[in-house]
């Protein structure tokens, strides 16, 4: 029998709420490192957490909540991404302007990549060909070839690029700006901007939906999860969630989304078919990262 767990990372209380999906019943609380920011699944029952002030990555076993490993990173360890077939974990170090690369077979450090200024989010495209890094201070998206790895170039993004997602076909990237009220669609083949649109503000979370025709954007100005049309990014609907929505995770079927709400310390469950929040539960202080694991 399979079980799906939602793990919500609370930056303000250095903890992770492990919740049973879809009821959002709390299974357990687990302590993690100092100022945890984001989380990524590295196995069916294992996830990694980037701890910014702790300059480390914590590995947690979801069913038990136990810490099973601590990886030294650099200042501002925040965004995380995994390349499963390559056996690699990437960590964006915001205050060191770098990305640390680990081998998941041994959890040893393999490489260090130079990034732009203030790298906050990192993403591996689904085909595991490209590594993307959103640099909040240099206002660009860095693109690396994972075969080498080596930089391919950078795309200029409006102030404070933060939220980052890739389409299922690895052709497009969606970037949400934290300081500018802008969401940007990037053509990864041409390394150029394909579309930009003003949509509220403080966009920490973006995701493509499986249909390839829509995407999700968290909007802290309006406290909504906004559904946008691709490729022109026109808003189709705004779904009210908690205060200060941050990051978002979607189920594989694209029917549900989970949104962390930083300003009221909660987690929202959204029914995307009905465009409606259907449940909200309290979690730790100032939640940001959210990851779903099925085992």
C-alpha cells in the first residue's frame, strides 16, 4: 500500500511538518538545521533540506522524520535540485554565489560551480540536460550544460528572480520575480525571453501543470495562487489561499496543489479542477519549501 506524505519546511521555527496527503493530518514534527528554506525529494522516502544560516543540507527520512545525514554546504544554502539518473544533488548557496554539487551514491562533494550574484533557486530540467539557477541580485537566469557541466549563458530577468520551474518537455523555463511584479517565460533553446507579464508581486513559487497549457504562480500581493495560460502568461483564474503564499507543489496528475503561506503559518490544499482552496492547516513559523513523497 502506497502512502503520500507532504513535508512543509518552516523557516522561522527550524522544523518540518510531515503530513499525510490528502487529509493533511500531521504525522510528526522533525527538527532540522538553522533557517531551512527549501526541500527536494532524493528518493521515495528521503528528502533534502537546504539550511541557509546553517550552511548545510540535512537529509531526512520522511516516514520516521529522522535526520540521516548532514552535508556541509556554503553560506546561504537554499535552493535544491536533484538529477536522479545522474546521481547528483545541486545546492544554490545564496551568499557564496555558488552551486555545490554532491554525488548521491556517497553524498560526497563532487564540484563547485560559479553562479551569478545571489543564487536562490536551482532546477534540473526533466531531461536532465540543463541546470538552471535564478540569481536574485544579478537579475538573471544562469543556464549550464550538465554534460560538462559548463555555463551556456545567462538570460536577463526583471528584479529579483526567485521562483523557478521547467516544462515537461524541457523547452521552457518559468521564472517568478520577487522584487519586480513580473513573471517571465524563457525559451531554453534560444536562451531568450519568450514572454513577460505583470502579475501581482513576490513570486516565490511557480509550476507548470502537466497539460502543458497552464502554469501556477504564487502571488503574495493578492494572497492567491494564480493560474496562467501558456505561452502568453495571461491570468485565467486567481485562487485565494493563505496570507503570503510562498512555494507550491503539485500532484503528478495535476489535480491538486499545496501552497505554503508565510504570513499566517499555514499550508493550503487547492483543488485545481474546481479552482478552489479546500483545506488549510497550521504548520510552523513562516513556511516556505514544500515537497511530496510517495512510497
